[in-house]
C-alpha cells in the first residue's frame, strides 16, 4: 500500500490497432471520463508486443503495463492475440522473478465497440497500481549498475 498521497502512477498501454486502440478512441469520442495516467502505444497487433517492450517499460519507470488486444477469435491477423497470451503468461513469471508484482502487468481483450469497458479497465488498473505504489525496479537496477 502506498504511503505517498501524491503518487500518480505512470502506466503504459500497448493497444492493438484494430480493436483496443479503436475502443480507446471510442471512449474519448464518447467523452467517457477515465483517469489520465495511461499513455497509449498503438501496435498493429497484440502479437507484435515483444517481451522486451514490457521489460523496458518497467526499467524506464512505468509503474504498470497494460496490454490490450482483440478478443480471441477476432484477431485481424488470425492468431496474434494467442501469441500475446502465451507471452503474457511467460512475462508474469519473469517479472515476478525480477521482483515486480505480477499485478503490475495486465492483459485484457477490448473490442472496437467497447469504449466504456476500456475506460473502466483504465480506472480499475490505475487504482490497483495506486494501491501498490511506485514500482522500484528502475531504482533497484540503477543501484546494481
């Protein structure tokens, strides 16, 4: 639990171009309010998200990483989201071994029509990260180097 009342989590979101990014755009154009802590990076497919992208985000100071893709069976590239899911499970184990709480990494399926679900996801994930407090892996790695 974070003792710092001024803590504003930095969350990086990798969003697939065809569904999740469009869902986030729908949330914005529909004027659905959600917390401003998320910075979106649009990728063509969630299957394109390399594990190093997630690890680098944490090492560069992200407090949480959100990965969003098309619902299983709806991937524009047929199997990209299944590839993403396999990598996500491996990353969960790896970040835990690095000393990062697994709840700092979240995978969700958001379609282009789910703007409200995207906003709700951002709000709940921001709350989760706020309760955890700052991710200290960046400082830990700086001490080791």
